[in-house]
C-alpha cells in the first residue's frame, strides 16, 4: 500500500511539475524588442550606385546625437525586395529590432536582381554604395560599420569584406555557389531566370563544378578580405541537399588557409537562415553571439536603448 501511495504521489508530482513548466512557458513567450517610429523613425533612402542606378533601403537610428555603430543587413535570395518588404523587416523582424535596441544604426538595403546573371557585379555595386552612404551618415562612426547577411546576403557580406573597410562581418550560411562562381549563366536553369533550386546539382556534386580555375578565383577573393569574419551555420539541409559540407570545405577551409581572422559556430537543429528570421530562442542566442563578436571590433561600442523606449512583444516560435 505504501509503495502504491508513493507511486501515486510521484506521478502527481511529475504532473504538477509538467503543468508548472507549461504554464511558465505560456506566461513567458519568446519576445522581441519593438521600438516605436516616434522613438526611431523608418527613413527611406535612395542613393546612386557607381553606375548611376538608384539603390533603395530603409534605415533606423537610435535616439540621441551619436556617434553610433552601424550594421548593414543584406537580405538573401537572388531577387530584389520592395520598399514595403524592407520597411516590414525594419519594424518587425526580430533580428533587425534586436540590432536597433542594442544601439546600432540599422540599414536594410536591397539590390539589383541576380536571377538573370548570378555573377553580375550589380548587387555588389549596390551594397558598396550603401556602405559608403552609411559611413557618411552624420550620426555614424565610419570606423564602426559592420555587415550581416544570410545565404545570398552572406555571399555579399564576404564580397564586401574584400572591397570595403569594415569593422567586421557575419556571414550566415553564405551562398558558396555564388561566392565561388559555380552558379553562373552556363549552368542549367529550370525556367527563364535562375532560382535557388537551380543550385542544388552544384551542392550535390561540388567536385564537378568547383574547378581549379574557380578555386583560384575564390582564393583571390578570400585573400582580399580585410575584416574579421564570423561564419554561422545551422545543421539542416537546404531543400533536398546538404549545403554545409560545401561551406566548410570551401569557404571556411580557404579562410583558414589564408590566415584570416575568423570565428565559426554551428547551431544544432536549425534550418537555413534561422538567424535572419530571428523567430526562435536559438536565433536569439545567435544574435547575442554575433553582437558579442561585433563588439570586439567596434571602436564605438553600441549603447542599448533605455528600457522605457523598448517594448517586448511576443513572437511565434519555430525551429
């Protein structure tokens, strides 16, 4: 009888503990900082690239006179974002609002499409113009500008590190097929323009496409990199293919072989660009890791916004 009583008591204790954890989780959902437009307006910008093309973006600045550090956040994919999409990112993307709340001027630009020619220099030209513009902003310390991008944005972050003076960069799962030149106009495409699935054969058989010529091309880009680099990865496939082996054996290998200052972290059970979406607790940790990395190289450190200026709002959690 005492044994049964003890077992029942144990089961009740487990149930109560489980309910308590569930209630605590429900009462403490994952949040992101929300900063009103009265505190930090969304400013739309249009500047000219070197060839005269008008590059658009949105910027939010912490309140105060500065100077502030700044982050240029480069979106992924091959296509161009609309101004409405950029504004939505600035206001509602957890990673973007975390940067602002931490004290960074936050610039989110777009760039000309690479869907017709994955190796066009236009996207890089556009982002070089954005970086130059940010460095000239009155409230920005030009020596405290960093860049963060994922996938195609990670490729552009690496490109920028070789052509602009930046304090540091973070490339989350950079598009190795773009950076190395493997994805180009000569490969097969399924439609009139290139899409991400067109890169799958390259990722499945990189030894076939990563020729000695492209290796030399990649090594020249790596050699030009002047900024400390943080490479972040999840560990889940991209669609039907594994992409991390290519990143590890090409980008990370070449960075190390060239003696570049680099940090590399893998986040378990995370999908492609989980950090850019910012919508789970691991993404929140990734942001803190990236923020810590950046702060080591910023002559002007970020100062977090006062708690009274920041509202924590719930966000849906996902893997």
